[in-house]
C-alpha cells in the first residue's frame, strides 16, 4: 500500500475496489472528512492536496462489526491459573481486533450461577469486567461495547442484571439456556465432556451442576425474564436469544421482544426465526471450517437456504474476513451480500446502522483495506472514524 499517513481529518483512498451495500465499485475512491465518509465514487480528475492512500486495486470494505465474541476470557486467562491484569489484556486484545478488521466489538460477558465455577462468568466478575471496559473505553482503538448474556436459570443475578440495563451499562442483551437435555446440550454426554474440558470440573461437580440446572429450570419464573425484557425495551437495548432449538422456544423469546436468533441449533429453529422476522446470526468459525463443532446446524448450509444474516466470531475474530470471503468464493452469496454479513446486517441488528456498518456518504469512516489477491487474504489497513489504527508491514 503506497500512502501518505492519513491525518484522521481529511484524506482519500484511491484505486480501490469498494464494496458498498449493494454493488462492487471498481477503480473507485473514498474521501474522508472529519472522520466521516464524504464522497464515494470515481476519483476526481484534478490534483488533490489531500493525503492519499493508493489501494493498488485492493478491496475496501466497511469495518467489521462483531456482535458476539467470547475471546475476552481467553485474553485475560489464556491458560488455567495464568491470569493477566485485565487492563493489559483488554488493550492487547484491542490491537488484535483491529488487525483482524474488527472496528466495532461487542464483548460477551456472561452471568452464570457461581457454584458452576465459571472463572469469568459470575455476577461479581462480570460486573467488574463491565466496569473495567467502561473505565478504559476511551483508550481503545475499536469501538468497544458490551453484550451481556443472561442464563435463564440464574435467578440470583436477576436484580444485578436489571440494574446494569437500567444504568445503560449494557449495549446488547441475550437470553441463554444451557440446561442439559436441550439447546446446545441435547446429549448429557456432550454436556459432561464440555464441562470437564472447558471448566476442568470433576465428574462429581458436573453431576451437581446438572442437578442444579434441571431443578432451576423446573421452577423457572418467567416473570423475571419479562422484567429484564421490559428493561431492555425501555432503554433501547436490542435483545437476542442463544442456541434456540425449537419453534416453541423461538416463539417464547419472540414474545419477549427478541429480534436476533443467535446460533440456532437446527433448521427448525432457524425457519421459525425467519418466519417471525428475526435476524439470524451464525458463527464465522462454523462457516469457515464447514461445520459446527458440536454437530449442530451448518452455517454454510443455512446461508445457502437463506437462513443467515450475520456472522459472529464467537471465539475467533480472525475468522470473520475469511468466512465472508469463503461464502463469496463458493458462490453462496455475491460479494456485497457476503460483506453485509459482517458489517451492515450486524449494525442493523444492534441498532447502530445510522452511524456505521457500510461505505456510504455520511457514515463514520470505519474502513478495512484487504489484499484478497494473496493465497490467504489479509487485512492491510484498518480505519476507525477516519483514524488509521492498523497498518500491516509492507
């Protein structure tokens, strides 16, 4: 990439293949003023005094918007017992995200029962992490937001979560149900295997977790869920549901005001979400690998059937770009539609599409320059609000 260093105020990118929401513009230019996209189209004929980035025929994409990423947990504690200071981990993760083209990140923070021994998913730890993110937010390169995930059976955390919503400490909210025997864990053997490996729990501890969850599910008070949903509606927080596995479950969350179906376990749930006008998010690792880790709905097959709108990184931010390009190269979607999976569609689902998510005049200049002519495509430069936050070595 040949370029002067953009000053973040006014510059232009020329000789780019610009992916707009609907079409691919060849040999196009994008001009940025005051951190926003001022013009999109063909380069002007006269000389310009603006600092200029020569894209040399590379792709220019809107910044990627990741609505669901658990990678924050691994950044803080990459190995059992090997925990880093939270501020250091968050800032280092932030650099990795923009290098992957992620310009808006929704960090997933979970509320699970304390007795299950989740290292970062108790109400106490999650509140602490939310506070840290808010405190450090001004120093991040990516737009950094919080996606709170509430386990339905964790009644003890209900008031805490409702308070966070009311105080506008949460930007996206999802209901999840990991009760054994349904959803992601239809088979008890899968539940046992996952908790033994992911949480390092003994068989006896896992038995106690299973019993506790089944008991809590049997006495679930739906009025508490309705309180949380009402708080989200009042504060303008969009709601999602996680790992739905039946039409009945999709119908139930739809009545709460949920508009996003995350990682539907099977085709039945995806079809039910589509019939109710809900957006459907799929895992980009699933799409890139070609299959779900747990044998659930294939992301590629869902997209082929029109049962997917958004790709989320889940646990692998680097997979967003490669999954979107794989969808395009396999002929599942055209390039603008594939790019919408990781940009505009996600922005619309989260309610931030007026600000970001597409290369259109007036939007924030959140941009990603990608060299797709290599065997493995790569991010060359990332801009957030017109500020260059990443540039690969030439």
